[in-house]
């Protein structure tokens, strides 16, 4: 056994074998080394068989690292201890013992995306009524699955849930609504569980809850594993959820109410030999409540194991004392919900490194706006990489391997400046990275985006997915656009625009237009004469393309021809894709770069091939059509193989990663950024389907508000970020972010960690923020900037709304004019708008006494118009179309009964207008203008706009530009007096008044002009957002899409 120097408490934690053990390991105190040394001590000094040791971790990476450390200390060929994640451990048990409860051991383990696909397959059969999605099927089903996952985390079975739902009161309308909601959810939960069992499917949440069910129903199986393991170790115990804690207790003590049994057995003197439990954790680093972690597990550990030995590790081998003291002052604000209080222990960390004198350890960077903040951070990084010093470890404190935390100096103990990779910028959310990326790029500082990011969102992979989509459906214009935009074909932006223009004029798809130009039909013949292209005399080709692009498009068509034939022959996708990346030169284009980015792209392409191989292995009878459907579902629900730029070896670059992603890492210099209210701490976002409190087992303090619990979680996250720093900690914030006109308040955590009032240091006024810094490579269009595509001069509200949503989406839709697929929501909206227009036309003519119109229109006529106007495009299938059509009928019936009145007097229907704004125009169409009364010859009217989507939030309605702008036109051009304006949300049967005051109209017009000016300035930056991108047709094209 290699001699490792341990401090006194580390030795105590490693060598204690007489009972249960709680190791409270503060940041940087050598937790992983202690666990590893404890396992080795049990094997080598206590003669415990490796097979009698179970170590549970939270990630495969942590399990592999622990195993690797142990392997280095053991002789070759030794019997390995069981080191695995909770889920892998339970998966092994269920596959081996599942038959005892009727579970097929060969079950298929579903990922989140596969669970979604599985549930969606039975979507129309689910016992949902009020919760039945009326548009956003993906979001609703994802919310339901997330809710089911929380139920599994809390060890709630379908039977438990149904029983709970039946007990709910039904006295008030609100109670009745809750009863119906939870009745539907509980029945759907039961049906989902039964369907999984019938089809031998298991999701990740099932692994633990089914293992608990097995142990409870088959005591002999439980005892088998309790006898097998003498020592159980759990790493990062503060991150366990309720069911994981129950699993540990069942394995060690035999039942859930373990404390009672333990005490009773002690009193009787009949205590049985059982596995001894060691848990390692730090309550101050519990940061995963959002995924179900229960901090109460570690805080209440001694209640379940009252005789457990407690060892506190406080000697820190990472950070300067100033950083540790400031961090402790911050986290102490979470008292009394901390072990330091409940266990009456001292958790203050003691720095064991010897550092050079430096007065500037914890630093504050205050800026006026977010670009200024990013620039100051980049400036400081430039200074740090020019000079700096590492700390020197205390002699004899080497307790780690070659990756150890005590390596602050060069081998000769001398000084050296920081490398870029010694620095980390820690962000609260991935969406906050962009300003820092741009600032670093502007100064020529290399960076890498750390943490898990989706493989399918990488630009190099999006191109490959587009190719596969074109093979499946050549009319997929977005995929074809993405494919043509690849640089390997050497098409210039102008050439692409000309092809697109020709296709639109001739009403052909891009694919068909290329076939026409080259006079071929791909896939209809075994061989096409593409090699004779030089002999083809087509003046249009010669006019549009240069020689390089002719060769490039010819190559593309050749590859498509070959690939289509391979699809016909049902050849493996990996074979088809390999031919594409080789014949196109796509792979070589990255290899020839000889850069970190190029290598990263090649690595990702390799991962994509591996993921396809796995899919083909798991689905031997599948084909490319089903695979493309699978990929689209994965993108829809945000599931993708993870990629991490930090995996590249010797990539000397500044690390940009989330605070969550920094857990377990350390850096000589750390920048904690965006430290303002509502960013850090973040907003408290509750689940779309809240978990009933009566079903939550982990309730640390029922008197604590959800907001306070959230702040405490955010404070722990801040503490984790601060304690990543070895030598320097920078805290940065700005007064203004984005287009917000309201000044941001400095984070409360700044006051706590700096122990001073920082408000005066943020005495900045809102200034004009330049957008020049956002034109870097990371935020540029596929079409190069030097080519100026002519912009439209006519604008509509839809265009303004699109730009408000995301300027990059505006560019795709209205500048590049990439066609959008028909979708069900658009078709349904068109149907309803046309129906109501025709219906109110009948009402209008009846009131005007037109001959032949005797009385006002009826409900029967409304429904007839609905059927007449029905648009079929965009629905998943006939069943989906029929269901939506039926929902629409119910909606219109409700509208007729609740909202429609024959007292309404429509003056104008679908009134079109144009407003001139200098060289530009603003055009619109008003759904309905109703006469309220006439005063002194002036018609006083109400403007009405129909909405078929969900009811908007009040704050969003207040910011809406549509009706205030329409009111300006109605008064200026039609001469009416607009006294009110209404949005009618048809789905919910709700009328909401819009603010059309003079002040609001002026602001709306100012914003309209501002947007148009931004468009003229070609400001098409991306504004990625998980929800917005998930609903965007261009998410598979846009490299910034967050899904």
C-alpha cells in the first residue's frame, strides 16, 4: 500500500471500523482521497474482501475515477469492490432479480427522450381531460413526465397517488379543480407504469423505486444483498434524494423506519450484525434540490444513526484563508439549517497552504452594463496571465495523487504566471456566457465552454442531421437550406440566394430546383451523368454559379444520388454517413484546421457515429426514417449525448462553465460573474405541475417559505463557486443587463461575502450600449456579413413580434426567407380566424338589413363555417387532426355561449392598413372593429384581436405592441375614436383589456421605430432561451438554439 500522508482527522476517517461513520468533508479537504484510502484500508489492513464493499457515487465519472485510484494501489487481477452509481447498482439488481416481481430482466432502459416518445405514443389514450394539451403537446407531456419523476424521487407509487387524490376536498371551485387535476395525474401515472411493465420498459426513476418495491415484497432478496456487503460507502451524501436515502437505510438497517428497529434491538440486546455505513458529504455544498436532492438526509443522519462516529475535515489544501473566511461568513447566513449548528461543530476551514503576501485576494468588479463587466473581466484575465504566483503547500501535506489539490507550484518551487486554463469564469446559467465569450474573443484570449452541452446542438452535427433529413424527406426546406449552406460546396451567399429565388418563382423545393438545373432525377435511375456536367449547356447554371460552386453542387448531387440508393437498399446509416463526410471533404475540412476547434469538431463527429451505432444495435430492425424521427424527438425534449470542450487535452484556454458544472473542480483564479438580483440568486422557478406538499417526505422546516428555501440553496451554490478559487476570487456585477431600463440591485450575496455595503460602488446610469461587440464568430450568420442581402422595407406586427422574440429568428424568416413547415397551431389559428370572420360577416349583414339575411347567425351556422374553413395541413396524423377539430368545436361552442352577443355591432372585419414611416411602411390587419356608440358624429369603437394560444401573462400583455399600434391607425386613418381594445383568448374563453392609453401608444410607436432601425442596422443577434428555442422551427438550423 503506497504511503500517503494523512492529517489526524483524515486518518480517523480512514481507520474507523467499529460502526457507522459520518464524514463531514468541507471544500478542498481531500474527500475523494479519504474515501479511496478507506476502501484500501479495509481491504489491505482489515482483510475485508473487495466483494464485501459497496461504494455508491452520483456520476459514472466519479465511480470510474475512484476505481482507477484503487486499481493503481492493488495487485493486477484482484477482485474489485462494487463501485457504481445508485442507478447502475439498482439496474444490476433488477436485471438479476426482477423476475421475482414479474419484471423481465431484459427490459429496455429508457432515456428521457425515449420515455417521452413512449408516452406520446399513447397520448390519445391517456386519461387526461382538463390537462389534455391543447397545442403544446411536447411541453405538457414533458411537464407530466417531470412530475412523475418527482413522485418517484419521493417514493410515491401509483397506488399511493390515487389514494391521495381520493382524499382531496371538493368544497370550493378551486378544490374541485385540484381534485380533477390530481385525479387525472394519478390515473395517468398508473397507466404509464402499467404500460411500461407490459412492454418491458423501465425509466431511470423506476430503477430505484422498483428496487425498493422488490426488497419490500421479497425479503429474501433484500437479505441476500445485506449479507453480501459488510461495508457500504456513499459519496456526496448531501445530494441524495429521498428514495436513495431509503435504499441506503434498507440495505443497512433492513426497513424504512430504521431508527425504531435499531433502538428496539439495542434495548433487547439482540442487535444483529449488519452492513456498516459510511457517508461522506458537506451540507454546505448541497446544490441539487432542483433534481430532487434532499438536504435533510445529511442534516438528520444522526437521528437515524445516533451512534455513528462523526469526523469533521476542515484542513483545506486548496484556498487562501481570506477566501475561506469570506465564504464561511456567507454560508453562515443559512443558520440554523446547517450541521455546524445542529451538531454543534466547528466547520470553519483552515488553509494549509503557504502563500505569498497579497492584499487583493477577494476582489469586486463593478460595471455599468454587462458588456462593460465582461470587458473588465477579460482585462483582468490578460493581466493575470502575464504575471502571478502559485501557493506553496505545507511540507508533508501531500494526500492526493498526481491530480492532487496541493500542486500550487512548478516542480522547482519557483514562480510562474497563470496559464489561461488556470482561470475559470463561473456563470449561473449557460445563457449568460455570450458577453464573456465576445470579450475574450475581442482580446484574443482562448476560451472553452465547459460542462455538459448537447451533441445535437453542435453546428458540425446539425449539418449531418440535415443531410439525413434530406434523405428522408427532400421537401424539408430547412434541412436542405442547412445542407446547401455548408462551406464544402463552395456556394457563395449570392448563389444560394439566386437558387432560393428561382425555387420560389417556380414553386419548387430547393432539391427540385437543383434537379431541374442539372436536368436529373435523383434516386430514379441507377446512374446519372453527373460526370458529364461540363457538356451540359445551361445558361442559367453558367449565370448563377462559378466553376468552384458548380463542382461543389455536382459533388453534392452525386453524394445524394448514391445515398438515396443506399437508403433504398436499407444500408446501415453509419455507412451512408461515412460516405458523406469523406466524399464531401467535410471531415477533412476540420482535420486540416489543426486547431483545438477542429479537433473538437472531429471528436464530436466521432461521438455522433458512435451514438448511431448504439441506436442501430439497440434497434436492429429500425431504419433511417425511424432514426430521424428519434433525433427530432430528442431535440424536441432537449436530450442529447453530452460534449465537453474541456475534454480536449492540453487545450490552454480560459474555462467558462456554470457554477453547478464547477463542482469538484478548482482553479487558481475564479471569476464569479453576473452577481445581481434575479441572476444570482436566480428567480425561484416552480414546477409547472407542483408536487403536493402532503406527498413530499423531505420537509426540513415546514415553516420556511419556498422563497427562503430557494435563497438558501442559491447561497450554497454561491459558496461552492467561491470555494473553487485557490488564490484569487473575483466577484463581478453590472447595473444594467440587456435592454432592461431598470437598474439591477447587487446580489445580497455580495454584501454577505464582502461584509460591506456595495451599493455605492454601482452608481452607474443607463447609457447606450454598443452592439458592435456581438458580431464575433460565435454569433454570426451562416451567410457571411460582407454580403448585404437586401432588406424588406415593409413591416408587419408579426415581423415586429418575431424580432422581439429573437432577432436571429427574424433573419431566418424574413431576410434569408427560409421556408417554415406547416404546423398544426398555424393551421388551427387560420381556421378559427377565417371562421369568425365569416360568422361576423353574417352578423354584420343581418344588422345592415341586407336582402336575404333574415336573422342573426346561429351556433349551427358557426360550426358549419368552421368545417368549411378547416385547414388540414400540419397535424401529426388523422387521429391528431380529428382530436384537434373536436377541441375546436367545443371551443367555438363555449365562445358562442359565453362571449358572443348579438348586441355586438361589427363595423369592420379583417381591416387591412398601411402606415408610412419614412422609407418604411408598417402594415397590419385588424380582426374586428366593433361600434360602441356614436358621439357627435364620431364613432367610438372597440378593437378586437383573437388569440388561439394560451392566455398571456399580464406583464406580457402590458408590453404587447399590437393593439396600441392598431389604435393609432384606427384613429388616424379611419377617423374612429378607440375607447377600448380587447384580446380574446379563445382556448380559455377569456377577454383581456389592452392598455391603449396615449402614453402606451407613444411607447409602442417608439419601440416599433426602434425595432425597424435595428433591422436596418442588421442587428440579428440570437437571444436563445430554452422555451423559445424549443418552439422555433429554426432550432435545427440555428447554432445558438437551446433545447
